[in-house]
């Protein structure tokens, strides 16, 4: 039985929908914490970390270590013994006897990370933090590779100062969809049109659960995206843009349109004694 069932405040999804919990985590840690987190990693993860430059290595160790702690809370297994495997396009998932116990997806941007969890459905999440380098000139350079023809036409009509944010919104939504399918962005973003209108969901306050309706992603727009390896739920692929954090662009996708969304922090999820997922 998933650990979540035994805990208070575990949100039950609406009938036919899925529960998705978004957990915010920091990728900043003291040297001592980094050493402790590194001990949770598998041999393969340590080899991967060793190949990175120091700054990237540190963030990977912290992100993966904290992801393991969250998963440990969810499946009630020691963090270091959780079997994490990657799909053919690199998406990590639970393996071995834990396969399918819960779905998750991680995203990071600079020092911040988010993990989406669901018991019922594969999930995808993407976070981009705006930066001074996201100028209208940057947007003009990137637009062709992110927007499909109609989107590009509409986007070009925007005033220059609005263009970077509009582009980042398209970016995170498309990436969340492709990450929910496990495909990643190697097939390109511009072939994937966004659903119109796009669901904009106010991020719930901490530990509050909200029922929301995601926008439906047309199956044909996914082209050659593989069906998720670990099963689908509900009535199609849904996506929404999470608003409420003015300093971040965040989108979440799952294999259902009705979704009970909960938001919490790493500390609350690991130490706070509340269920999540
Ligand atoms: C996954 C991908 C979209 C990440 O983009 P990004 O904006 O740089 O990174 P994000 O922070 O949003 O997400 C990274 C996380 O997504 C997860 N991830 C990796 N591959 C994934 C995939 N195919 N689908 C969903 N999630 C994936 C991982 O947890 C990764 O974090 P980690 O590197 O610390 O393990 C991009 O790297 C990609 O397209 N990968 C697929 C590449 C591919 O086809 N590889 C073939 C391997 S044989």
C-alpha cells in the first residue's frame, strides 16, 4: 500500500481524474549536506555525477539525493535502495519491485527544482526561471525553434517587451507535455502546437489541494511520441500553466484532464508529517 494512504491530508483525486503533487526543492546545500546526499546515490548516479563540472555535479547530487528522499517518503523504502531506471529517452522512473508504485518527474532551473508526483499517471513538469538574458532579441532568435507556424504568427504581433515571457510560457508547456510522454525534447518543440485556450492554474497555497481542469492535448499533435511505458489514466493528455510565482514559468502535464493539484515544499513533504501524491 502506498505510504500516502496511511497519512493524513492525502488528497484523493476527483473521480476519473488524477492527483498530482508538486514539491518545490532547493538545489542549494551545505558541503555536509552534499556529502550526506551523495551517499544516497547509486553507483551509476555517482559515475554520472563525476563526469560533470563541479557546479553541475553539486546540483545533480543535491537534486537526485533530495528526489530519493521524497520517493523514500512515498514508497516507504530507504532512499539509497530505491531502484531508479531510465526510459529509452532518459526519463527516470521507479524500477524493480517498486515499478509503477508512483510516477514522478523532476525539473530544475538554476538553484531551484520542482518534482511532480502522481500515483495514477505519468507526469511531466518544466520550470524556467526568467533571467536578464531573456531579452526580446533572445526571443527573436529562439522563436522559430519553439513555436509552430500559427503560434509564431500570433507571437510576432505581440509588443517586444511581452515576447520573452510569451515564449517562455510556450516553452515550459511544450516541454511538460513531452516530459509526461517520457520523450523529452529531442524531437523538437515547434511541431507540437499548444492547446487553445490554455489552462492557467493559480498555484495552490502550501498543502492546499485544488480541483482543476487541464487543457486537452490533441493526440495527433504528439506525432511519434511513444505511449507512456507505465500506463495511462483518465481521458487524454492534459496540461496547464501554473501561475502565482511571478519569478518562474512552470507547466505540468499528466494523462488526464481532471486533476487534483497540491503544492508543498521539500521540508514539509519529508519532515512535515503530511502525505503527498
Ligand atoms: C529531458 C529534457 C527535456 C530536459 O530538459 P531541461 O529543460 O534541460 O531539463 P529539466 O530540468 O526540465 O529536466 C531535467 C530532468 O528531466 C528528467 N528527464 C530526463 N529525460 C527525460 C525524458 N526523456 N522525459 C522526461 N523527463 C526526463 C530527469 O530527471 C532530468 O533531471 P536529471 O538530469 O537531474 O536526472 C531534455 O534533456 C531531453 O530532451 N532529453 C531527452 C534526450 C534524449 O532523447 N536522450 C536520448 C537518450 S538515449
